């Protein structure tokens, strides 16, 4: 019986065929006469070859033709999804990968690619956020305090010493070759392509000129760069491009901190497209490792050399190329300690997002954007693209979003940023271009990276790397250019000043009350009261509702509160500067209501402020929150008020998710929200669910005793995660009561607060978790013998980076 050698036969002929067709083996590849279809195999082989060559249109056409022959072919469907992903068509890619997974649900490659597509789709709103934040950054930069700077973070810029002649370059590339040779030859390859890069005030300099090095240091120092990281070229005892750093060491000038990164790559003719031709090889041995570290000892002894907690910092570019990297690390450490310079702090440049160098003995990883990025390809969107160009083009904001959305790793990692990237000066036909960089977008990236660095690392180990100071032929430089002058440097300085703003904290409730009534007295908040004012302060149940541009949904939301089996004693609505007449809708409804309604109108200040001021105006001993676009089930207040007792100061219920029209919503995100609540029934404690996300789903699902506010304060000034932060804080002073019935209808639509705030949610979530998990070891819900298991749960959930 013929058999397809690429598909091993299953144990039973009645089992599904391993090809993924969905048919039984005996009716597919195990059938008499069955075997590979030559035409199908040819189509798949040709499509894959086209895909590998970057000819995605041809690849897609080939996979589609293969699917017409075999509609349930897993590989054809999966690789069709991958090809659409490579074209930046992530929604189409996700649909194809999902259909492939229906054939092979546990296939690891397809599951991995599905995550890539999901993450890529999440980057699009984050990309738009960065564009909006860049506009705000430009305004903030104009009024920034130039003297403000958080020097607890050290910004280190990679520094290329290639800008002077050496005999080897003369021999390999032609007489007089320097990095500027490549820079000058660059040409635009599509409409709007920002090439060539022309240097600004420093000109086409020569790094053997001490005055140039002094001018570079002065520019760096004045704009928030704390040190240069020189690329160090060592090839089995032979050094290249060593003169600038040797002169810095010998002269003591400039008086500016520095460290080195061993650029341990083979030198090849890659600029000619001949990557296989090695000009200067790396050869590794124990003897070479000793000689290498000995050559660095004079640098380590220099007072200007960068240290982390007193240890000299050494970066390595490609640790995977070192055959016995762990043994080499042990040798380096022993040699340095013996020489009296101390145990070096070793950091490895990351080639991929998940690279963890610590098992090899390194202390930390360093992000190196755009190396290892997963940003969206936009080459297919460009106009007037040179047909000879087969490289890749990515949007700058999408690249920044890719890095900023990455989860915090469990190992020590220093964040990296890049002002721009375009190496077509070196690789004209197959380079990588990061398109549409602006100083303001760079400033936004730096600002967030600085804040994360302050949060993630202790004093002395707060480093942020910029790639790069002067990689001109890779279109990657902070140094002034003719197009932007010092704009990127000024953006860095402004980001450093803006990063001094403290992270938002929860205000004490006494301060919230005082501020609210001061604003009422001054007229900044205008309060109207409707209906019988029968609730006395400290008694009853108040419903507090912040409202912002939800005029369409407010009548339904208010009616659902009025229809409760346990009537509330008042409704307090804070109209947060709506522009759609929401406040007037509330006033119209309140005039006909038979229960007390308080309407407070204020200029837009955000949901956290509206919630705080509504709670300050509320009179009840119990407070129920409500979103102005959601609905209460009729028995909600009765059930949740009854669930509160001396041990449970906060309660919430299960939820249903509805769309704009109030119909049940069954989108992937809706199912995810419901699954968050369901975890409360399956995980060991509620705490396990709440450290992963806000398992209550929404602020409007919370009911609590007023005295909880005295214990934990009000809501912090967070746009997205103020409710999660509030609930986690509450967990330290009370247990939660969960009512399993779906008593809250959460509306999922394009106007939700989190819509378009993917990046803000991720960054705020990082802050919330960091603040909470710093003290989780003493959390009252965890007995001493449960904490090790809880830590293991955190690591398994990808939250190990928050453990201290």
C-alpha cells in the first residue's frame, strides 16, 4: 500500500490523517493508491520558495491554488496566513491561521503565529496612540523646565568609531573609505524616503580630531546623554578602529563617561551583498578570552568608566556565537576580580525579544531596536517604490509600539530606544527602513521607557540605551542632521524632564472631599439637585455615575437603576465636560424621577476625577458605581448590598457583554472578558485572578462600603487602569464578595474608554502591577505556606518580572 513518507501512519487506520485534512487516515493518505499529489506538492514548494524570496503575491496565489485542490490542507492554509501576515494584513492572517488551527488545534507553529497576528493587531491602535501622544509631547516640550531631569536613570548611547581611515578599510573598500563613504552614496528608494542623511553642525567629521570628540561630548551632556558605549572590535588579539577610544583613554579627554560593547561579529563584505566572504573572522578560545579581558582592564580602571553598583559594565553583541559562553564568563569574572577591578557587570545585546542571557552567566539583557522587532511591514503601501528594492519598510510608531507593548521579562533587561533606522546607505537594495520617524514620536518612546526604567530597576542599575549616537550609515543617530538640527536631542532632554513627574497615586479620600467642595464653592463644579432630597449623609445607598458623551445610552442606564428591587437612596451623576448634551439628558430624566438625583457638571478631568467627586458628593454609607453606557439587572443592588458584611467591604457580580444595541456580544474580546470572571471559580483565590487582570471587568461593577475609601483613598489619575488599581488596593484591607449571577450588562463598543488606549492600558498596567506586587509577600490573603505557590503562579502567568 503506498504511503506518504512525510506523514507517519497513525496507530489506527481509523485515526485522523496526520496531513490535517480532517479525514480518516484510511480514506486519505492511507487509502490504496494514496500518496502525495505531485501537482499539489509542486504548488506548495513553489509558493514557499516565492515566500522565502519575498515575492508574497506569488506565494499567496500559490497557496490559494493549492487550497482549491485540497481545501483542508493544513500547511497551505497556515502558510497562506503567514504570507498575509508578512504583507501586514493581520486580520486576514488571523482568519487563515484560525482555520488552520481548526485542523490541528495543538500545532505549536500555528499557535505561535496566531499570537503574533493578535499582537500585531493590538499594535495598530497603539501606533495611533503614539501619534496622538507625539502631538501632546510637542506642546509639553515647549513649556518644559529645562532644569528638571531625573538623573537616577543613566542614558547610554551606542557610539560607532568608524569615522576615520584605517589601512584595512582602504584595502577592503578603497582608498579613503570611512563610514561617511556609505552615508554619501545613499539615495531615496520610494516617495518620501528620507535619504541621504546629511550631518548637521558637526559635519563630515574625523574622529581622530580631539575637538570633534569634545564637541560630541558637549552636545550629549547638554541634552541628557550620560555616557557613550563604544563598539569594541577585537579579533583574536587584533583590534580595529581602536584609535578614538585609545586616545580618549590616554588623554583623559573628553571628561565624559563611557563603556564598551564587544562587537564580536565576523567582518564580511555584506555591504557588497557578499555576506559569505569573511574579511576578519572571530576565533574563540580560552586563551583569547583571557587576552580579551586583559585588554579591557585599563578601561575598567578609568574613573570615567560606567559602573553598575560599582561593577564595570561590559556589553557583548552576540553571545550565541561564543562556543562556551558560560565558561568564558567565569574566566572573565575571575580575571577581573584577580586584577582588582571587581566583578564585571555583563550585559548581552538581545537579538530577539525573549533572549535571556542570565542562564549563560550574564547579569542582564539590553534591548537593541530595531534588531529582533516584529513591527508591521508597510512596503506594499508605498508609492514610487524602486522595483530593485527588495528590503523591508516599517512605520516608526509601529516599531515603538512593538517594544512598548512587550511584557516585562522575568530576567533583568535594560530598555532600548532608537531615534530612527535606515541602513539603505549600506544595503541599497535589501536594507531595512523604519519610516516616518519624528523627534516627537521618539520623545514619547523615550518618556515611557524612562518611566519603566525607574519602576523596574533600583538606583545604580537604572540604564536606558539609545541605538545610537552616530550610526549614520544605518540612518540611526542622535547627532544633529541637516533635516532636523538638534530636534532629536531636544526631544531626549524634554523626555528626561517630563519623566520626573511622579507616578499617579491614589489620593486620600479626605483630600478628595476637601477638593470637591472647594470646587463647588468656587463654581468650578456646578451642582443641581432633583427630586426628594431624603438621603442623609452616612445612611443609605448611593449610586455614583461618571458620564462623558454617552447621551445615547444614559436613559437606559438611569432607567435600569430606577427599576431596582432594592431602590437606591440617590443617584449622583458627574457630567465630565460632555460635548453631546449628556448633562442635559440627565437633567431631563431627573425632573421626572421619583428618587433623589444629584447632577454635578465639571470641565473634562477624566473618569478618575469624575468618580472621586461623585463619591465625595454621595451621602450613602454604601456606594455602587455605574458606567453611563451600561445597565443594571433589576436585582443587582439588592444582591450586592446583601453580600457586604464586616469581612467583605467590596462586592461585584458576574457580567454579560452587550453591543451598542444591547444585544449579546460574542466577539473574541467579549469572550475574554467573561472568561476573566469565570477564573474566579477555577483559580485558588480571587487574588490569583486579580493579579492577571481586573476580574470585575469594569468600575461600574463595584459596590462597596464608604469606609473602604477612608482606608485606601480614591481613584488614581489613570486613564484606563484606575479601577484595577483601586480593587488591588482594596484587597489589602478587605475580602471580596462575588455574586455569580450576571447582574451587570457591560457594553462593548467603539466608544469605550479603553478603545484606542491599548498602549496606555499596557503601560498603566505595568505601573499598577509593579506597585501592588512589590508588597505581595505580605498580602493578608496569602498564608505563609501559600506564598511560594503564589510566586510560582505569577511566574507561570508571565509576571515573574515583578517579583523582587
